[in-house]
């Protein structure tokens, strides 16, 4: 049986304080941001930059004790940096993408419906007056409707299901309705679905990280995903197979760490 060293594993980088570096990459595939204290998946970036916004969000979530909704936090971009345009309520301004500080502190705030390339120097939108991404817009619309009912004296609202949004305003990987859990891309297009009643165990473990990565990888080295969109525990690349964790990062709990593809059934992660 052919055995190999951990050739599929990249050594984890650390910062000057000994904490986790801001991102980690899977060889031949994609990269994702990390929290400072644990290799926790935050948001998949499209390029390698320092994701201060995603880390600030994670710290705020730890302090508050729950996830924040679109109306409760600054928006990050897909790299984990601060979005150059930030709107607080109905008022918008330009900020430094590295730290969220106003880049034109002397400029007046611009109403949400009036933002454009002319009113905001940092605006790069295709349409004037458009700030919210699709998921954010759906969430805000439902929130305003619910608040309207509450103002009219209705105490209980049953008919509304809010979408789950990532910190860049796009759809989170896992969405849910009354019968299914659904993996979606960043625009909310369904990638796969699992019946919550018939496949409870599979649905409960669903994180969709593999199928999300698969949807944006154009090379032939796309990962192998399970029925629920998670990473299959064994991943093979260029004829060599190894065990991976929920993020697709190689793990090695016994020897050998990697084997020839013909011997992949011997890997202990199958147990």
C-alpha cells in the first residue's frame, strides 16, 4: 500500500501574537477567513486580504451572545474587509475598508435612496440608490412588514420566515423552511436540499461548506461533497487521498495520513 507524508496539508500561519492568521487556504481549491482564537470558518473570501471586518463581527457576536442581523452590524465585503459604503439606518457614508473609519469625515451623510457615484465618492454600484444586497433587502422588507403589524397592535406573527444573511449581505449557505434545509449560493439559488423529517441526522449536521466551495471552483480539483453539501470525510487530489475536517482542511489522526487513491478505504476517518 502506497503511503505519503502530509503533502496535502499547509502549515497554519500565526500572527505576531501567536493567534491564528486571518485566513487559510485548501491546496488547489479555495480560502476562508479564520477567527483569532480558533480555526472557525467565518466567510469565504475571493482574494487574500486581512479580514478585520469579519473578525470585528465575530468579536461583537461573542460579546452579545448571538448572531447579528443585517440591521445590527456594519457590512463586510466578500473578502472580510469593511464594505466601502456603510448605511446606518437611512444615512450612508464612505469608510476605510481596512478599519471602518470614515474616509471623508467632512462630507455630509447621504440618504439611502440618493446614493450614487456622484453623491458618494466610494460608491461603485451599478444602479443609483441601491445599497442592500438581495438577502439584506429581503430581510429588511420582512422586518419592516412585521414591525408594521406590531405597531398596529398585533402581538404574534406566525407567517414570516426571515432569510439568513452572511456578513456581506448575501445569502448564508444554509437556509431553512418548514420541511427542508437547503444549501444555496450567495444569490440564494438552491444547490441541494435535505428533508428535515426523513433525514433528521443529516439535516442537523448540514453546513453546506463543500457545495458552496464547489460552486465557485472552476478547476478540476473541486472537492467531493456529501448529500447534505458538507465535505466528504475523504478527499482525493492527484491520486492521493486524505481525511479532512468540516472546512475541508486535512486532519491526520493516525499513520498513514495519506494513501494512494486505490487504498482510500483504509483511511481511519471512515470509522
